[in-house]
């Protein structure tokens, strides 16, 4: 999944990007409101992590612009403003969650999982179809009651497919959802990851539609 | 302790009361004694006159000893002669005081011209004095009671006049020290209003300072949160390192994060020291020497960015410095200039004297500060927009504080040819002033 990180502080930005990369998210990091809005026009994101105190357009303005344009992408506000009024304001302007600095990476990740789940209309944290059960917390996949641990990239790719079982995703879409802007992508990277997944879970779990892309069954 | 101290303060109300009471008492006593005494003696004279009146009636034989009824013992008429044992016949004619049965009597003795009979018209002295005393008391008491009434009224009036002051004190007592609202001026006597206005002015200034301090503390807490957040995240990330090289890179980032926090804390302490005004060691320094030291310290920074960094003009100047504040101010100015100047740019420092003032000037070839931000930039924790340089936004606040302490003045403006000019002006201390 691809995440847009809007954070003006260099060290916090670096740290969040690093931590989310470690957890197999693709992260694009911008430092002000205008850059955030142009990134949103150019790219689809699974979640936005939005700092409120930004230079230029502040976080609330970005949120307003976003919601006015009927963009329903999940937004988690990350800010040092902890007054109740600020939280209420943030949530009322259309944020899905509110995280006060300083926070732990594990909490941020749990909240990202939760807002994505809610956004997909899934209550159960475990993503499943009739063959696979993917656990976003442990990064484990279950096939025929056999559990396999996935690497970060494998998880990210399978997660992208499992969010919409029965939907075909192209190579570009898959690359977008697991690699950030500054990451180099080898031309056969997606095939390589799918090869690894199939080796663990069985060939039939991920179907290839020639000329279009890949999908998992409903 | 406190109570005693309060008692040492003279009370206007008590003083007024005391003086009015004492003076009135003295004057009224004198007046009452004079009036009473005069009345006393006048009453006696009047009674002597009555005795003479009666005597002249007796002389004309219009009154005799039997005319006055016996029951009225106040005045007595007796024929003098051998058979009168009370009053001797040897008394001369006229008014005199004699003793009869151990009692003092005032008598008027006369001789009837036709019959040559002698009579005495008398009155007991004790009775006479009693009557005189009564009439003097009749004068004395009304005066005293009116004066007592007057004093009571004055007391009430004074109390009433001082009431607004008392209310003011109660009002002030109710202040909790956090909310400094102005004191009410309505219904206050004209004499107190200027004093009240001064106090209200002071309260307003205090309120402003307090608000500024509170805002600063809130901002400082907020600003501390940013480096702490970064540190907490960066330290968590170290666990996730996959290779040795990756771990080293993450550790380096964590160290830089700590360095930033250290800098922020150091700057906050600097600011607190500067604002607290004490512990300021005043000395006379060479403006040039301070600048030279700062330039030497910062030279590596400029060198790393390939910046043409140097002094374009310098005059020998001596100025006052407190607690090495000048070095703080100059370091901030030059450091900022280097930060905001792109690779290969220019930073120029100059020192000159201008109308008895020492001027320190730093000019850079950066892209300047948007006009809208030129004022905001002096606010604590304000960082210029699109600021990629890690700073805490406290440098200029500290410089302002130094300028305030040294009586100097800072101006920041965009140069026509691009970049920012930082200008600091402070009075020169002449060599003869030193001794």
C-alpha cells in the first residue's frame, strides 16, 4: 500500500518514512500543503499521514480541499497539538483518526491498518477469500490451515491484491502500491515477488491474466 | 511581622480623625470654660443687681420684711437693731458678704433716709452659686453635645469618603494574580483617578508580559515535542535495521536528532538567562575582536558550502557587552546568513561607526525573506517557510533579547540586489569613557 506522508520536520519525516518502509509500505514524503495536494492529484494513496502545522497551506486546509473534492481517502492527522478542540476540529474536517506526537511506530501502524480496514468496509482485520487468509498484524498468510510468514514486499503485494479479491491489478498498479518515489524498481520485480508468493502458497492462489495483470479469486 | 509592618503605615483616616478630635476638643473645652465662667459671673452680678433693686424698694418703704412670704427663702429682708441677733448693726451700708450661723450670706445693708431704720437684704451665697452654676451649665451642655454630634458626623463623613479606597482594596484582594483585569474607575474620587490610571497601566503591562511568557512556555513545550517525537521514532527504527551499514545510517540520524534537541535546550537556557537580567557581567569589549572570534568559529561552515565569506570593511570600535551577549547575537546573524545562502554564494560582514554608534552588518546572497514574514520572523519559534535547515526558530529571539539588554537595535531587510541584510546598531563607548 502506498502512503502519502505530509510532514515538515526533517527528522520526524525521515523516521516515519523509514519505519513505514520497514513495514513494507511505499511512502511518498512531502513537506508542505501544496506539495501534498499536487502529489494527491498525481497518485492514488491508501492513506495520508497529515501533520497540521505545515508551512504554507496548513494541514486543515489540505484536508478541507481534499474533502471538498469528494476524495474519501483515509486521513490520519499526526500533530503535536493535543488540545481537545484541535482534535475535534481535525475529525470534524474529515480526518479518520488523530495521533498526537510523540507516538510509537507500532501505534501508528495499528491505526493505519484500522483506517484502511474501515475504508474498505471490512470489519474483520484478517483479509480473506476462499483460499487465503492474510493477517495484516503478523504478516502471515494461511492456506489450507498451513501458515506462512511473508517478507515485507510479499506481504505488501499480497495485501494490495487481497484488498479487492477478484480485481485485476496491472504491473504499474502493483508497483505503485509497494514502491515509493525514490525507490528503484527492477523491471521484473513484481514477477519475482509473485514467484516467491506462489512458491509458498501454491501456484493457483495468484492468477495471472495475460496482458492485464494479476488477481486473487473472490 | 506583616501585621506590624502594616501598623507602621500611617492611616489617613485615623490621622484625620485624631487631629480633628484633638483640635476640636481643645477649642471646645476653652470655649465652654470661657462661656461657662462668664455666665457664672454674670449670673452672680445679676443677683447682686436684684439684691440692690429689692434694697431700693425697701429704702422707699415699698417693701418690708413681711412682704416676702416666709416660704421663699431665697431672699430675706431683716430689720437691723439691738433685737436682731443674726446680723450685727455695725455693718456699713452697701453690698458685702457676711457669715450667719456658719453660712455665707450676701447682704445689702441700707438705711431708710426718713426713719433712719436700717435693713439688710440678703441671700445665701450657696444658693446664689448654685443658681449661677446652673445657668453656666445651661450654656455649657448644649455646646458640648452639639460638638459631640458634630464629631460623630465628621467621623461618618470621613469613613464615607474613604469607602471607595476600601472597596478598591477588597477588589484587589479578590484578584488571584492570574487574571489582571483593570480596576474600576467609576465612582472614584477625582484625586484618586490619576493614581488608579497609573495602576491600571501597570496592570495592563504586567498582563501583557504574563501572556507573552505563558505563550512562550506553551510554544516551548510544543517545540520540545518535535525533537522528542523524532527521537522516539528514530530509536524505534534502529531495531528494524537489516544490515550493519543500515544500522550505522540509522544511528547517525538518531545522533543528529539528539544534537538538535541539545541545541534547542541550550538555546532555551540562553534565552532564560538573558531574560532573567541577573548574572550579567558587564564589560567593555572590542567590537572587532568579538566579530573575529565568531567568524573564525563559523568559517568551516561557510567553507563547506563554498561560500565567499569575509569582512568587507572594519573600523576599530569599543562597546559594552553583557554576559557575552554580543557574541551570541553575531553568531546567530552570521550563522543564519551562511545557512540561507546557497552553495557558492557570498556572505559579507562589515563593522563601521555611524553617528556615535557601532554598526554590525551581515549581508548574504540568499533568496531573502518574503516581506510578509519579515515581522513574524522575530517571534519565538518562528521558522522561515520552506526552511530546509534544521533550526529552532529561537536565534533571532535571543538576538533581540541581547539587543534589549545592551540598548541596541536590530533591523532585518531584503536587499535590492537580493539576499538579506542584518544590521545591528549599538552606542560606541569612547576610550575616555572607560576611565
